[in-house]
C-alpha cells in the first residue's frame, strides 16, 4: 500500500508540475523579432521603425498586452543588406523563437526574409519596403505589407503632377537594387498614362558618394521634372549636390515617399524645398487618432513621426487584432486572421487585401514648404491600390 501511495503522490506531483509549466507557457510573453537597419545609409529609416514599434509595444503592454500576454521586441541590425537580414532573421526564428518578424527596409531583404519565413513556418510583415514585387509576382503566403507599395504612391503623385505640370518631361534617378528599379518603373508607368514624357533614366549604387557624374545626362535630357527614389543619407548627398551645381532652380524634384523624411530633411535645408511625393502617411492628417499618435511619438522621441514610424506603430496593432481574432499565435491561424483584416491606424482604417496581403489605404501627395510636409492632394484607397496580381497562393 505504501508503494502505491508513494506512486500516487509522485504522479500527482508530476501532474501539478506539468500544469504549472503549461500555465507558465500560456502566459509567456509574445516575442516579436525586428530585423531593421540600425547602422549604415538607411539607419535613419531603421530609427523610425524602432521608435514606432517601441511606442506601440508600450501602449499595448500598458493595456494588458496581446491576449493578456506582454510583448517583447528583439532587435537585430540588417544593415540594409539582404544576406545579413537573412542571417539575423534565421537567428530570431531558430534561437530566439520569435512568434512574428517585422522591420525589414531593403526590398531585397524583405523578399529574402519572406522565403525564410516560409521555410520556418513563421509570419513576417514589412512596414517600409516599396517594391511592387513583394505583393505581386514574388508574393509570399507568409509575408504581409502594411505600408503602401510603389504603385500606390505613384498613382497619387502622377495624378498631382499631371495637374500641376501637364505633359512634363521626366528624368529618373534611382538606387540600383530592387526597390529603386521598382519605384522608377511604377512611377514611369503611372506618369506616362497621364501624359508625361520620359527623357532618360540612371541607377546609382546604394550609398553613392558622388551623384555629379550623372548631372551631364540630366542636363542633356532637358527635363522639367526629376523623379528619384534614393533614400536615407543618399538623399542628403544627392539633393545637396544638385543644389551646389545649380540644377534645383530649373527643376521640379519629385520622388518616392522614403526619399525626403523627417529624419533627413533637416540635413538638406533649402535643397528639399518644393520636393513632392505620394505617401500613405503625413503628421498633418487631421484626425483625433493621428493627433494623439503624433503627440505621443514626439513626447517619446523628440521628433516627428514619418511614414515608417507610423506604419511600424500600426503593424503591432494589426498583429494584436489578428492574434486575438485567431485565439492563437499559431502561424496558420494568424495568417487566416490577417487576410482581409481591417484595423485602426494613425492614418485611419486600413484593410489587408486577402489575395496579395497588401494594405489598402488612402494616399496623399505632400510637398515640402518651408521645411514642412504640406498635404496638397489625396487619392481614395480603391483608386490607388491597383489590381491583385499575386498568383502564388
């Protein structure tokens, strides 16, 4: 009898221990991996990504977390380099066991991480990358995009340009990688549909120090407009050199929404004046939700949010809504919950299109006036989104 009693006691103890472990696991924090550039030419973009995510995580945790579980952010520096991004994402998936991954900036990094997410049976989302291919011909069932893609930006900007400078001659200067070529192609297609004439294009290596080597081609083409999709510190060098060589006085400069941001505009000074772009976010959006977000962001970071900060803030609330709708952090269940999800952001309501995982949102045209981004035009979400051409899933 003593042996049976002892066995029963041990069994009861094991059951109790198992129950405690299960309860502890159920309440374990949700780990979200962030692979973003914290050094290099795109570090200013990565800074906004970090600020937006950290603000959202603090607010979510203060309100009880996601499904009563706190959120932990685990950061890794991708250096805007796809091979580095893959290494860091693999570490987050395999070693840190993150539940979800975000933060990639370089479009090549986002495409590479999408494949890695599939192999690891995990989900990821970009809040920055513009290349249309991410949600078109290279779409992934495990990658979502909550920011506007190149075509959405281009539709808005081209419509404004057609009204302000009809039938302009446009010269294109982009960075020589996936995002640069995609954004140039997207804007060229939209601009030509509205009557603009293309007068030439050139693609410069990422982190270029000297853009003056391309100025002869620009002068020879005699454009009225230059479109560029350089970003980060590259924009500072390009615009400063354009100003120093006297090209800005006779040109209208337009570009991708990441070209001039709150992070680099101060370093350009007068050289950024008049720049126009199509964006999915502006601090000037006149709504109570955006004013609350801007105030909280500035209080936390002593800087204005830009589109990267706003979309990075928004992605955590999308993930929260999806997990709570799914009642789980399991990949298949959260994926299903994200498809077609509508949630609230500083920009207003966004919806993730179920077919290609692309967020639909109103688009704005902003123009730099005295160092500020003034909203000068708007295009409804359904007119800017473009067709769903993803066929992989």
